[in-house]
C-alpha cells in the first residue's frame, strides 16, 4: 500500500498571502446558478516552494443580471470582474482585444501567471445590503507577470508582506556647484582733488574822504597827490586803480 507523506495540503484552505506563481486551469464556459457567464479558474501554486501544490480558485462573474452573457461592450468596460479577467489574461501573455471568451480561455489553459495574494474577510454589509457570506475569508489576487516579482519569501509572523521588486537605482549625484566667484574689490577711491583756492575778496575802494571845496583826495594815491574833482572821481578810480 502507498505511504501518505506528511505536509499534504488539505482542500478548502486558502492560499498563503504574498507573491505567488500560479498554473492556470480554466473552465471558460462555466455559468453561475442564475445563468450569468462565470468562468471558473483553478490556480495551482508552483512557487514558493513551501506552498507548491496548493490550490486556489477564482470565479470571474463576467455576466450581469442585465447582460448575462457579457455581450455588451459597456459591460466589459465597467464591470470589475470583466476587467479583472482581462488583466489576468494580459499578465499571462494572452491577447484579448476583439476575441471571444472561449478562445481566450483555451489559450489561458496551462499558462503561468504571477499574483500578489491577500486574504480578505467578507463584511457584514455589502452593496448596502446584509452579506450572507459575512465573516467568510477568501483569497484576493492582484495579477502580475511571472517576471514582475522574485520568488516569494514567507514573512515572519506578524511581519507585513513586502514587495521584492528590485529597488530603483539611486539617483545620480548632482554635480558639485562651482564655488561662488570672489567678490570684486571695491574700486579705489579717486584721489581727492586739490582744493581750489578761494578767490581773493574783491578790493573795495575806500570811500573817498569828504573834503571841503570842489576836490576829493584819493586815499589810494600818495599823500602828496593832487585832489580829484568830485565829478571826475569815478573815472579816476577806473583809470588809476582798475584792480
């Protein structure tokens, strides 16, 4: 009889949180009980090593109650499950533009896709109504290309999951700025101009002494100079004493 090894994962367990590499299996024609198109995807872990073989599930409810078979362009552009399905296909390297779901699903079969996996708990109220799945835990996937992350390393207990994307290269150091130019010395003060000698005060002729008679004695002339007639005194000053 075969021997059952230890560590066989149980069914119904959630996939571990973190970066996973997953092998895709898909039933592209699956429908929900209410008739909506809802492809069912089975995801088998290939990395990390400690989670290899674990299986998770993702249902894509592509149809809506108004558009059960997701035939309208508006459904694909606005309905989140449709956009999520397209994202997973693109990350797995599958083109979707203008192609039907069955063809895309057939090409997704067996492909590898990366995912950032988290574990979420259903809220008590969803879309404004009581949630019949309140408290239930599910996996949530953010799809990645398989080369977008390094293999998953399980975080220590209580440690948050961190991205293993290589850090961007450090920014190039800025070139050193040139030293500021030395301040120019202030121009030398111009030599003071020699003071212009003040003009000598104008010589003021002494007022002629009043004398009796018709003559005036000029005080600038020698004492023995003759008297100058009063009427001729201005002309005498201009001629004899022009300075």
